[in-house]
């Protein structure tokens, strides 16, 4: 299975004791049903992530467990979560307990193929 359609990718900043702005501000802040995957690599171990889809909590104050040098994130090694969703508005923020570390991240979605969605609808 591939990594899916990129929804958001960049280097974000996690500010100490203040939640960052929504990191998903693009054409893809509303998604359909499928599997949402977050890959992330923080420059410091004190980074936390919040991820919501259509108001449903996926990650709430969860640590970004992979730490390393900016620009070294790999999808094969830095998967934080992969969760099926029914779709909706995606919101993701970062916080840090101290300082202003950076977070390299890639948020993707693998959609449900139309044929499979119809088959599931009719129980086939």
C-alpha cells in the first residue's frame, strides 16, 4: 500500500505552552473516507501533537516519539498513526513543553476506492 495523497507537509514549529495554529490549511482540509496517516520527526523530545477529523479526536496531546535532525524524516521509519476515518475537516496542531522545536511532518490520506465503497454499502 502506498503512502497516499499528501494533505499537508512542511516543517512546523511547536511553541512552548502555546498550541500552534492549524497545520492543515489547504485544498485538503476537508477529506472523504479513507485512512489518515501522520508521519513526523521532531527536533526535540518534548513535542506533542493534536489531530482531529470532523471534531473527532485522533491524537490529543500525544508525544511525537521520533526525534532527529530536520530534513531526515522517512515515511518508512516515522509513522505516528494510521487510522481509518469517515472524513470531514482535518485539524492538526503542535505544542512543546519548552522552547520552540521544529517538526517535519507529512499527513496523507488513502481514500476508499469507489468500487469497494459500493461493495461495502451493499454488503458484498
